[in-house]
C-alpha cells in the first residue's frame, strides 16, 4: 500500500473515532436562570467571565476540526473507488474501511506468494538435479531425430547440452528452450546423425543424461 494513501486513510479513521468526543467537548457550557431579588431573571454562564474565553477557544477548535475533517473526506473520495461525488459521509466511512481491509488482504496474498517462491527446496541440493525431474525422449522422422529434454533449469545447462550434441558428431538443425514458473527447463533439439544411427543415438542420449545429472 502506498505510504501517502495509508497515512490519509488511517488518519481519517482515527479522526472519525474521535469525532463524537470532540463535538461533546466543544459544546458551550449550560446556562442557569437566577431570580434576582427584584423578580427579574438573568442568565449566568458557569465559570463567570473565564467561561466566555474558554467557549470561544473551544468553538475555534471545533471549527478547525470540522475544516480538517472536510479535507479528509475530500481526500478519501479521490482515493477510495466506487464512491459517488456526493456520497453521504457514513457511506464514505464504510467504503473506506472496506477498502483498507481489501488492501490488507491483497498484501497478505502477495507476501504469501513471495514466501512460497523464495522458500528453499530441501529435496534439491545445489548443483544436482534429481533423476526423477530429468528426462530425455527421442523420436525419428526420416533422417531427422527429435530430442525432448526436461530438467531443472540452472546456469550454463543449455550450453553444456548443445556441446554434448556437438561432441557426439550430431548436426543440430534446430533447438528451442522454454522454462516454466517452477524453473523447469523444456528443450527440444532436432539433429541429423551420420553413421550407425542406433549407436550414435544411444550415445547421444547417455551423454545428455550425464550432463543433466552432473
């Protein structure tokens, strides 16, 4: 969540929580009616002359608070989606809380995905590939031979596989390489061999498997 957005949202919620208490504190003190000896009535505020100053200060504080809340509502409406321009304040507060919960849920989901991707796999040792994850399949079509190679991806593996084909005297016609989100490399190689095909192909397969397991 963006830091500025988070600050505005949380300040807005905190100010909403303190709104009721601030409003009650800012109300002017009550007046009492005192009957004078002559029978006339006069209104007197609790606290005497000091009450007027306190009342004026509290009124100014309330005015400042209301102006700040108006700014918060305006900022919130520009951030929180699905709010109409003239939405009531109760609706703004409700949608703001829902939006914060939605963002918190997205953060937890992203952190969970990140932890899964960075969690080490104890079943795989550095520099080694389990035999169950490596495979080499062959298919012939006329003079061409197609190799389907599957293994855990690691630096330099493609280069070593191609070098193995060259060392066995195979003429590489085409090659493609792909890797999925689990770091599994899938490689297809089309070659043409010269000589006794059976022996050359068996040697090729053995050499490629050796490279994958080394």
